């Protein structure tokens, strides 16, 4: 029986029929998705912090409002994704517990500090830009709730990307100090953004199965290449220099060549040794702990109200 | 004082109120007690700063001399800010934040309700638009006041402490400054003394429903609306104005 279930499951996927929460699915499919969606949700939430860091210091009111709205969007993305993850059998509180304990991962990029206003531009342009490259294919992921969440997310991400690029454009058309600020931000965010696509394909053990299940549609290296190719042209318009001496158009490949990635740094950041790993987790955990009495009170109040309504119904 | 200066100063006062509370609330973004409320408080923040921007833009027009919403918001010092003291008080915790919001919402609601019918069309128009938003803010903060007051023992205690601490900053709203009085005479402002009973009625009702009490002590702080602030405002402005001060005169 098991084999038939697996076969018909795979056939559905091959036929591009979405898998829904009530459908049978292999345990490993469920687990893989749950890990991926929850990591994605956690990334949205932790990703709020580096940008929230500049809300109170935004250089003008228009930018302040746009940044607030952007960070708020990320909270919304977290919500959609936690809801999608919940359909696979874990509650949001359980998922958060894994984030707080350090068991669950989130995107390493958010373990870098935001040191100047230009970082708001660089993050929007590069980090949201890389996220879009990763996420647009996920709008067609085989699992229905995830795919639908991603459609909503992607619309907003492309808006964030344009907004970030526009910040960079303003800076690079501005004073010498502003241009330097923009270049410095690009220097710091470039490599971490390139690493957002994950390990090289020959080092990505689960990729084949994920491709077969259509949880993944393009390889890490293909997406990374696409991101680099697009970004080079965008940096040129900005008049900024991408910090890679080996960046060169390769006529034969039809792509840009670039330097070998420093995976040692990448692995250190994943291992918890990035510049802000501890601060990010601490901020998330303390917000959660400080909010505990609020959540408890909301539950207690709701229970009291429910009892009152019950009593009324009985009396009536 | 000329009429145009009274109008300008009055608009600034209205704008500063919402700007400073918006700036304070913005500190919550990404640190809220639960995602849904992180989003909710940020919505309120966006509305408040949105209202402040419309008012600053109007103030900039009244001022002329190439003033913009940003030159007005980012280049005035503490003494020139005319917000009420309540709004610059620190977030402290969710209880203080909800209570501060509620006290202001209940006032803001009554104020805008009057302003939308007064003679300055721009102020009336902004008030009309903001009133819709503030109606929601008041609903949100009233509900949270009740929920946390009538929640657990811990939450009740925290809410009562916040009320006791912030109560002394509520009276200032209803003591008119010279600008408010003159603006009222011009037909563009509210008579804030008259708003007090309306405010008190709402505040009493919600606090009672929340099983909390209004403090018996009656001393009230005063001064923010005249530019005499608490120590907090200097730090708020230092943070808020940092970029404009460090890199003056450029586009962002
Ligand atoms: Fe997002
Ligand atoms: Fe985004």
C-alpha cells in the first residue's frame, strides 16, 4: 500500500497538482517542508531587527514611514508562513520555541549589523533582491499553503527591493559622503547576499530529493548566478563597485564569473559566530519573554468572557 | 502675535503631539509581545506619523522660506517642540504603552471631532481623515486596557501602576496655552477645557470596565505644550534628528 501512496503522491507532483494539508504525504516530505517553511518564517521575523534598528533614526519622514511599513510587511510574511507551517502539524508557539532555543535556523544574513542608513538601501536592494530570486519559484512549490503564502510575500518583496534600490540611487546621486556611505554598504552586504543562496550545488546533499518533490525548482548555483548577473547591471547604474576583483563577463558562458566564496565565513556565521547572532536571538527571546504576561492576560480575559457568555446562554 | 503666527504655532503643536508619540511607538516595531500586536502598534504609529506629516507640510507652507515637513521636524530643538508631556514618556512596557495610548486616543478623538468642524479648512480636512483612524486607535487601546486590567493578577497590577504613573500627565491636555486660546479665538482650534468632561467620561467608563481605578492624587504636571519638557525629549530628538544634523542639507 505504502508504495502505491508514494507513487500516486509523486504522480500528483509530476502533474503539477498541489498537495494540500489533508492529502497523504511521505513523512520526509512533511518534515523537509516544515523545516524549510519554519526557517523561512523565522528569517522574516529575525529579519525585522536589523532594519528596525534604523526606524527611529530614518533621515526624513517619508523614509521613516516607508521603513516602518516595510518592517511591518516582514511581520506579516512571518504570520503567513507560520500559518502555512502550522498546517504541517506544529503550532506557532512550538515553532517559536525552536527558534528561541537555537534549535531552528534562520537566514544568516540577518546576523550582520546595520551600521549606516545606506544599509537600509543595500538590504532592500540585495537582501530582498536575493530573497525574491529564491522565492519567486516557491510560488509554484508543490505544497499548496506554502505556494499561496509565497504569492502574497513575493508581491511585497519586489516592492521592498525597488524601495531599497531607490534609497541607493538617491545616495549615489548625492554628496560625496552619501556616495561613500552607499559604497561601504555594498561592500559589506555583497558577499553575505551572494551566500544567501546556500552552499554550492556539489555541497548541497538534499537538493535532488527537493527538486523531485518540487520544493526546489532551481539549484543554488543557478539562482546565485542569476542574482549576480542582474546585480552587476544594477550596480553600474548606481555607479558603485561590486567588491569582487574577479567579476568579469564570460562571453562563452553568457554569465559573469566571480570569485570563490569564502565558505569559512559562511559556516562561522551559521555556527553562531557572526557579528550579531547573539544580539539577534537575545532581542527575539526578550521580546517574547517581556510579552508573556500580555499573552497570558489576553488568554485569561478571553476565558472569562467565554464563561460569561456560557452562563448567559444557560440562563436564557 | 500675528494671526498667521498663531496658526503656524497651533499647527506645530498638533503635529508635535502625534509625531512624538509616533516616534515613541516606533520603538516597539519588531519587539512587540506577539506578531499581531507588533503589526497593530505599527499601524497606529504609521497613522500618527502620517497625521504629523500632513500637519508639518501645512506648517511648512505657512512658514514659507523653503521650509519642508523635514526641516520643521528635524531642525527644531527641545524648547521649540510643543507636544504634551505624556507623549514623550518612555515605553517602559506594554502596560505603559497601552495606557499612554489610551489617554491620548481619548483626547485626540474629542479634539479631532471639534477640529474637523472649525474654520481652518486644512486643519479640518486633516482632522477629518485622522478621526477615522483615531476611532480605531481608541477602540484598540480601550480593548487592551480592559483585557489587561481584567486579565490576570499580574496584568492588573502592571496596568494600575502604569495608570498611577501616567495620570499626572493627563491634565496638561485641558489647560490651554496662550496659542491654543488665541487659535480658538481665531475659530480654528478647540476649547480644550470643554473637552475635559467628555474625555473623563470615556476614561472613567473604560477604567471601570477594566476593573482598575483612577488615582486619587490630583497633582498634574504641565509645560510640554509651552516647550518646557521632561528630560526624555532631548534624547528622542537626538536620535530622530541624528541624520539631518550630521549631514545637513542633502536629499535622502
Ligand atoms: Fe519578507
Ligand atoms: Fe522584504
